[in-house]
C-alpha cells in the first residue's frame, strides 16, 4: 500500500500499566501515504501527557488554527470561581450619569460584560497555565519512567498533577456543554464527543473554505477577510 508511519515526538511508548513498576509498550501508530505527506509537509505528531488515561494521546498538527470571535460570552462555570460576585458587584455599582433608565441599564450591562470578560480572561489564563504546568510535570515523569523507576515522591507528585488536570478538564467540559446548547442533559451524564460535535457543527457549516476572485481561488484566512472587507466597503461607498 506504500504507506509510512509518522514519527512520534516526545515519547517512546504510548501505553503504560499505571503501576509503580510499569509495563510499557507502543500500541498506537499513525500512518499516511506519500501523497498525503507531500501535501502536508509541515505535519507534526506530538505526544500529549497521559493525564486522563493510561494511553498517551497523539496530536497530529497540519495547519494553523483559525482565529475565533472575541465577542462576549457568559460562561456558566464562572459562578463557581472565586471573585465572580465581587467583579459583578463592583462593575454594577459604579455610578451612571444618565436620567434615561434604558440608557442607564445599557451602560451597566456593558460595564459588567467588559469587567467579566477581563476577569474571565485572567482566570482562564491562570487555569490554562496551571494545566500546562501539570501536563509538563506528567510528561517529564512519564519520560523518566521509561528509563528508571520513579521514587515515591515522584509518584505522589504525578498523582496530584493528574488530579489537577482532571479538575481542569471538568471546567472545560462545562464550557463545551454550554456551547453545544444541550443544556437539558445533566452534567453527570456529559458526553464530551457529542458536545464537541454540536459545539463545532455550526462553525463547520458556516466555514467558507475558499473564495473565487478574478479567476483565482483564495484560501488563506487573512486574504479572505480582506477580500470581504473590501467588497462590502465598496458597496457601502456606492
């Protein structure tokens, strides 16, 4: 079939028995044809930490991610984080210099949204950094475990790091569940693949893979955005 295996970077094995003296083996592989490799010359297979399973996930990257909308979106998990009520109270209680009640309400809502957006970004960046640190610790210990036996302190640190990653994964599951709009399903019955499909379904339907202009085809994200901006600017000027 003339297929070849893509090299896995970062790990030698993809499964471990999760014991103090583990058995390790590589049972997962990624294959491709030579034509596919020629079209995706920048592909890269990276090992992800085994923080949620005894398997080592493998991430295959081919293209850069597209920028997402930066508009305000209220996240339901915010109410479970410390500092949420204080942020809302501080933004809402600021004085408004307007006698129009509708205008005053609009200003208060806009202020609260901006404050929550800044606060949520800071909280998410902090949680993301904690997750990255925990995953890096697990990855380093996984790599060390392939050549020697881990000490009791290292095993304890690995378990605590995995517990931390699991807790942060629960926050992500709440976020994805909300974006999927399947709010009738209880959180304990969460089906992450289903939520991912629903959350990304609209984006896939609305995605424009290319635009044809003056006999050519435009596929780059920035070029498509510039072409659309120029087109509607021209319509507005006419």
